[in-house]
C-alpha cells in the first residue's frame, strides 16, 4: 500500500521517454558536429572535391547531414546573431518550463493518494457566498453522509498539543477524528490499526495513531510501539497504530485521536466545529453530489430555521481546497510567461526576417544552381530547429536552478510546493515547447521568402534596398504584437503593484510594529476551572510586564490575522429572539485587561475590560463600531445587554456593553471589518490564548526572556506560533508579493525584448538606406527630416501596438479582479503609466539608431557608388 500512496509522486515512464527522445536528438546533433569537425571528413571532402561535383557529393553524403553541416557552419560564423537568438529563446523556454513545473506540481498533479480525484470536502456555506466552505455540525454531517452521492465522510478538528512526560515539552499537531482517517485515503498503518467510529465519543478510550515521523523521532521506530503510551497535554494516550511515511493529513499532523464532542454540551445543529473529508460514491461526479447537497440544505433550512436559515452545504474536491486561493495567481503567471515566450518568438522572427533579407542573394543563387524549393525551406527550418534546441537546452538547464529557488522563495506561500519538480511531464512539455518555438520563429521568414520568389531575391540582392513590401509588413506586424503584449504585461504588473501598496496602506486599526506574540494552551488536567486558567495568564503577564524593554502585554483568543475565530448569532435583551432572516453575526473574543493598550486599539467611548471584571461580577463586553451600526443604529449601546450564540446556544447570562472600540481588520487585510464582541477572559475564558507583548523602541527581542519566565511558571506549557504582528501582515501579503515580483519581472523582460527588437529594425533600416540617406543629405535634407524618415517606420508599429495593447488590457482586465484590492481593473493611472513607459522606451529604441543616419557621409556614399 505504500507504493499506492506514493504512486502519484513517480513518473519514471515519462522520464524514460523524454530521455530517449533527448538522446536521439543529441545523437543526431553529434553526428552533424562530427561531420563538420572531423579531420577525416574534411580530408574526405578535400579529396573528393577535386574529382566530384556538388551533386555527386550530395549523393555520397546524406542530404540532411549536409544541411546540418551547412547550418552549423553558418551559425558559428555569425556568433552575434546566434548568441542573441539562442539566449532569447532560452529566456522564453526557461521561464515557461519553470512556471509550468509549478502549475503542474500544484494544480495539475493529483494528490498522492489512491483515486485522489474522488476525495471531497463538504462544509456549511453562506448561500450568498457558496465558495467559502465552513465547518459542519454533527447533525448536518450525518445527513450529508447519508446522501447517495457520498460513499463515506468523517469529521475532524485540528489543534496543537504538547507531548509531555519526557523532558522538555514538544509541540505536536493533533487532529481529532470521528472515525478512521487512513482508510479514506486508501492507506494502511505501518503497524497496528486505524481509528474507528466506535473509538469516538465523549466516553471513548484515549487512543492515538501517530505519524511515521513522530514514531521515528519520539519512539525510535520501535516495532513494539503499539500498546505504549504517549502523553498529550499530560493525558496518556495508547498508541494503536503508525501512519505510513509521508502521510500527515491535514497538513503537518503528528497525532490522530478519537473525537470526544458531547452533544449534551454542543447543539447538534448549531455547533459547527468539524471540518470534513470523504469520498464520492462510485460513478457519481461532483456536480451530482452538489445538487444533492443543495436539496438537503433546503430541507434542513425548513426543519431547523434557527440554525440552518440561509445556510447551504458546499461540496468541493479536496485538491481544490488544498490549493486554496493560489489557482488564479498561478494561471496569471502562466499567462505572463506565455506572453513573454511569444514576445521572444517575435523578436527572433524579426531577426530571422532581417537575416533572410540579407541572405536573399545566397538563397537565390542556390535555387539557380538547382536546389529545390523544398530543400531551401528545409534548410531554413533546420536552422530554426537548431536555434530552438540550443535555446531549449540552456533554458531547461536554467530551470533546474530556477525551480529550486522558487521552491525556497514560495515555501510558505504556495501549497504543495514540495510536488514542484522537473520530472518527465515537465521535460516533455519543454520538448513540445521547443518544437512549437521552432515553427513559430521560422514561419514568417519562410513565408516571406516563398512569397517573394528566389529569382527576385537574386535580382534585388546587393542593391542596398530594403526588403519588399511583404517582408516589411511582416516585421511591422511582429513589432505591433510585441508592443501589444508588453503593454498587457505592464498593465497587469501595474495593477498588482497598486494592489500591493494599497494592502500596506490600509488602516488595520491596530499597531504592527514592536509587537511580539505567541500562543499558549494550558492543559485541562491541572487547569480544570476558569479561576485556575485566569490565574495562570495573570501571573504570566505580570512576569512578562516586569521584563526590561517591555511596555505592555495582553492576551486574546482570536488574534488579528491568526487562526481560531469564533462567531455566532446576536440577540439584544428586550427584543426577543430575532427572526432568522434578520439575525446578525458577531465574532466573539475573550481578552485580558491589557490587550487593547498593547495592540493600540483606540477606545471610542465607555470603558475597557478591567482587572475587576472576574467571575461573580457583572459580565461585561466591549463592542466595535460595526457591531453598533448593525445592532444599535439609532441608540447608545452602553448599558445594553447582548447575547452571542457560539454553537452551544446563547451564552447565559448575557453581557452588558460597557465600551465601544474602533474597528480592526481581524481576519484579513482585504476583508471589511465585521461586528465583534470582546469579553473578559476571567468571566468567559478559554485555556487557549495568544499573548501579545509590546516592546520599547530599540529593545531586543524578548522571546528568550519570556520563554525563561514561562518555564519557571509551568515547564509543561510550551510556546507556539511565535511571530511579530508585522510577520502576520507580511504573511497576508506574501502571495500578492510573489505574483507581483514575477509579473513585474516578466514585464521588464518583455519591454527589454521589445526595445531590442525595435532598435534592431530601425538600425537595419538605416543600414539598408545608407545610399538614399547620403543622397538626401547631399541635396540639402535637414537632420530632423532624416531622423523622422527612418524612425517613423519603427515608431508606427509601436504606436499601433500600444493602442492594441490598451484595448486588450481593458477587455481582459477582469481576469485579475480576484487578485486586486481597492483597485479597479481599468485603473486610469495604471493604463496611463504603462502607455508613457512604452512610448518613452519606443522613442529611445528608435531614435538612438536613427541618429546614426545623421553621421552618414554623402561624399563617401557617392564614391562607393
């Protein structure tokens, strides 16, 4: 079964196929090079050349090898052209190979489980936002399990726990499951057995299945580990099984335990605490499962209006949930590198068009000596293939380094990043890309020469004229497309850049500098009641507050931009139970008295939570502005009693509002502030809290000193999730930063390639019209007129490309909507900035070579005639 589990990670057949094709291509090139460089071949050629004609030599040596030999000689004797063309192609193929490897590993490859395309996740959703899956209640999950489309479904909850009893406590990610999890994924324990549904329940045994890594690290990989105990939160759990290597669902899990939720303390419908994972029934697709789930949600809304009103049930593939929100960003990157590749192809095509015009005399001469049209076209295509293969080799070699760098750079941003490798699938894609590039770059020159005719090329060669109208039109079209695609990349990068700056400029409602935070969870075995939990956090905050450089400290459950946010329905005393259609939600946060001061959250009116707010006194709450707007739009909330239902029914007694604080962006930088209620930890507290510590300017990090104080207070309570608030903000903007860096890089390269192409065309026109320019100067033409005469032929396609690019950008900007924040897809400033940049670069690229026309000496030109 282990082979089944890792089957998705191996692609040996693909690697062998690509190796075979690559070896064949390399062998073919090797034969050609040997034919070109071998002394024996050279002696054979010199000897036979005295007594045989060209046609005789071709009959003795395969025509393909002759063409290859001629191609290699030609390219070697034109190093500047060859290097520029190969590196340009390498840039396009290397970028595409790198990004495709990321998309393939993250989006296209199946998860490394048997029949992974049938693994699904279900969850409660807002019917107005069906894409955001939430947790499910016990009752709803049981109903979904009964659907014909669902073969099996289990619930789970993840958290962290401390492995104690053996020296320094070790943090472990623990997941509570309602039944066996391994069987869902088609894997079996290395030793022992999986958990079962009979193990779950409030009175069930304390059992555990541990990960292979924990088995090796904590138990030394002992074969008799089954039956031993491991302490989690100072509670001994009997080890009944070990998961196979690499299995850690949900990501990073070390221990799986039976779920112990009691329906007596948790509303079977309103208590939504479980995530789910399951399998579709055989022969059922996702759409059918979603249709059945929708029908079930409608029935539940009628049967349980108090908990299921406007609550839908979503069904998604597990792969889509694991990938999360990066799908749109990765497809954006694919679009960017494809545009970059097309720009590179246009650039090389322009070079080949110019080169073909220079070589018209050579080609026409070969045609006059008897070379067939097919033979000449094959020669040109072979040159394109050699250039493409050379670029592909360099590009793929560069991709090996780029993929490694990308994996390190995006390790905390892109899910499934470990699946990103240059395997047979990616190399096969690169091989196909090489063929496509060879065709694209050679299409325009072949068509141009075929259309013009060989004898016409012989007649026009050497007269110093520009290419005929067809070739000139081809160059202009390619330049126009280059500029248009550059504008498209520039506008995309401009929108992302503005989004990035807007995310940092948004008012979060709290301070982000000089604040360190960490999470704690005290064990129930020694902190069994609220007074003990309160005493622990109060003692810890007093110890931390006395450390040098510490200005303030406070704790909260549901820290900004962190996990574990609870929310529930709101009821105001005196108004009765609200109609389900009119109920409002609010987040519930428990806090210690110093939290607002530590985070810099302004108190607008009333008072904050104080040390005197403990068990036995009036339960109090502080609400935010949005809560007041939704629940007390025309009255003062101070003194009003409110209730919040957190899946256990409305909390009793309710809380009296004693203060109002400013809104903060709690769950996301980009989400608008939502209603929130802050209550005293000493009155309604949990054993899990996030402690925030503000330091004075210039003070060193207090983490080591805090760890020492915590060890002195309770050595079995480890710190977890240590970070600064600025780290949390950076984590939120990390995906946008990644996309921004890459898209800006693609746009910069695109503009550079476009400028090089425009420069090359104008420089070529100057060289071809030297005689005409010399005559015009001799007849008194002014410098400005000469510059306009030459540069306008390059600027005209640039202006056309700019207009085309703006039209396409406006038409396609909506695809970026999901990645933007407080920026419209048609932002005028971005469009104007991209236009100005393209105009400036185009003018510079065209005018610099056009200035060479001013240095043409008419006397020398006339003498050369």
